[in-house]
C-alpha cells in the first residue's frame, strides 16, 4: 500500500488515514445513477456511461464509495 506524504489540515480531517492510497476509482459495476457526483466535495467525478474520477482532483475522502448504492467505487492502489 502506498501512502500519501504531507497530508495535513482539513484534508487530513476528511481522510481515513488508515486507508490512504491513490485516488478512488469507479468500476464497471457503475450504473450511472449520479449519486456519487453530488456527494464529492471536490468535484472530481464526471458523468459518462460509467462515471469517472479525476485522480488529480480526488482527495481520497471515500465519501463517494460510501454513497454508491452499487459498491462500484474502490480505493486505488
Ligand atoms: S454512485 Fe456508484 S453507480 Fe452511481 S454513478 Fe456513482 S459510481 Fe456509478
Ligand atoms: S474519494 Fe472523495 S474526493 Fe475522491 S472522488 Fe470520491 S468523494 Fe470525490
């Protein structure tokens, strides 16, 4: 598991520090319901046949993964 160095302040408070990896990813289980997009605090998620997470914008907070009814969002490696 890779860790993200230098995470501090508000981001640290929003992040499960035991689970820091790369950006979260949306898998083929996505049914494009849009729930995750409305929950993401940084606007990292965009629409599509399968929704996508921009790894440069995602802060690994995990909110989308908790919100997804399909369990389609997983922590990256
Ligand atoms: S909440 Fe889950 S199923 Fe819905 S758009 Fe997001 S990833 Fe896809
Ligand atoms: S982990 Fe957080 S920041 Fe990243 S896409 Fe999901 S809700 Fe947005």
